[in-house]
């Protein structure tokens, strides 16, 4: 069925599965409920998910871009809409608009080392990147994933991380902010992993997603290693409402994050980051 | 001693330090090996050592009654550990436990203090490097404290 054109009209999608990831995070797999479906997405883009009568929220797509038909969204229950989403069951129907926004620079990354740095739920918008890197592994140099989480219990996508970790052509390092005695991995902030990661700073693309403060310090550390700012990409998050650059809710300096973002080349937003007034 | 000097010069902590300073400090160094589970030091014990990790992983832990050992940081190859030998009353404020087979260069704190007092240029060089580490650790602790991945 052809993709519908009006970006403001949600299409009905049925929940195929609900997967619990951590105590407050879950993944919905959605399939078109009435035949019509949204267009293909690129890694890093988001959809607006709508629970009828409750509200609409922007959620990054966390599934594989090469799998058509199904939409996968990993959601953290933090507000009234996402908490209501947490209570949804397979078979129920929600509205979907999208896909919206800019995407991670996967084409540009070809031939280079790729450093993926994620913090907390920030791994979800980067999972489509990882699927693509694994699928077309021979097109890229070294592939490095550095992931920071609050505690071992908060680590997302454990099975996939373990699978990727076992690959000989991929370096996966995970750290947590705090742990008790049973944890055998790294403890400390994710930025600590950067100086030890074996990538070529002069021939790499870094993709960073997580809380703004984590991205800020990660970029500082990447720059310390010699990575030029034009090779660093971050994903910004703001209060996105219309998702097509009309309403202005997500304005960030000269940009609308829903339209020019959420993925920005770092030098585009460097002067805006960490500004109290913005 | 020549071997230790070479190992010290190759460790990231001493990168770029004048060779004569490294050679002078090598007199305070010794090799050490820890098996998984070994406590390298414990909270409250006298702190008279500075560790340069060559291989392995060490967990820095604080024991919280009712909660058990809470890991606050792991240190690995290329990292250094411990600066309580610098500040009176020279006591450790946490436990350090090897998580796997770990090899390190252990430097005697009293010996380092003496050499720094004898050669203020060396002392300034060493303290500058340690101050950088303290600043990095403080920044990391701030990030951990603000709970960046929390809901608020």
C-alpha cells in the first residue's frame, strides 16, 4: 500500500508485541492496522506515537531500517503518555505519524571507523545504526560501541549487546555508574571508555546519543583524542509537537529540532549546547 | 631496575616526562601481581602506595552496611590508582579489589614524597600529573552524582 502523504494525520498501527526491557523501559513492535503504512525510515529518525484520548509523543525508531512493515520503538515511561503506553497490550491500536527528522550519517561513515557512544535510553535511537553497521560490516572500518548505563539492571538490549560483543569485528564496552559486588564489568562514566577505544581519530565518524551533559563531555573527550568536530554527530531532544517545523515548540536557536534535527553535526550546535538560556 | 624504568616510561601516566625524572622515580617502584578477589588495600589501612596498572581490572569499593560493597569505579590497564599517600594522615578511604589477574607497578609513597621534596622540579611535574587525574576523577564523580541517566 502506498505511503500516505499528510504528515499531520496519524495512521492506525496495531501492537504486535510488548517487550519489557528494564523496570521503566519497554519496546513496542507495531504493524499497520488498516493497510496504510508510513514510509521507510532512516536510522536516527523518529515517529509521533499517539494514544487516542491521552496524547502524542515523539519516539525514536529503534528497529532495523531494512525490515519493512514493522515499526519498533523503545520507550521509557517518564510522563503521562509514555506511562499510559507502558500499560498497552498486544492487539491494541495506536496512531503513528512519521518518520520525521534527520538521520545518522551512515553513508558518510563508509570507509571510516565508526564510534557509537550511547548513554541510557540513548542506545535506542542508535540501535538502527548498529543493525546497519552489522549488516554491511565490510563497508566500514573499526566499529566501536561504548555504552553507559546507570546500573547493570538498567542496561538495554542485553541479548543483542552480548551478541555484538562476541563478534570479532566489533568492539563493545559497557560501563555503569554504580554497581554492587556481582557486576564484573566497568564502573565509571562512559567518557572514561573513550581514551581506551581503539579507533583512528583522523578517520572516524562518532555518533553520540544520551543526556545532553553526557554528550557534552563525550564530545570533549573525543576532541581530546583528536576527532574533528565535523566528524562528530549528536542527537538532540526537545519538546516536539507538530514534528514538521510549524509549531515552534522544539526551537533550538536557529533550528527546529523536529525538522533540522534530531541528529546534528556537532559544529552546527556547538555554540548552543550547555547554554542556560536556550 | 632498567626494566622497571622502561615500563614506567611506557605507562601513559609518565608519558612525556623527562627521562632523568623517570629514572630517578624508578627507584621507588616494584612489580606486583594480584589474583582475582585479592584485596589490594582496604578502607582505613595506612596508604603508602601509588599504583600504575599494567594489566587487569581493579574495583574500587565502599562497603555500605546493609547494602554490601558498592563499586564506585573500575581501574584498568593504563590507569593509575591512589593518591592518599600524598595527603596526611595517609589512609585509604575505600577498598581496592582485583576482579581478574592484575599486574601493576607499585610505587612507595614515602619514597616518592622524599624524592619530590629533594627535587622540587620533579615534585611539581609529578603533582601536576596527579592534579590532572584528580580533576578528571572529580569531573567523573560529578557526573555520577547528578545521576545523568535518572528520570529527573
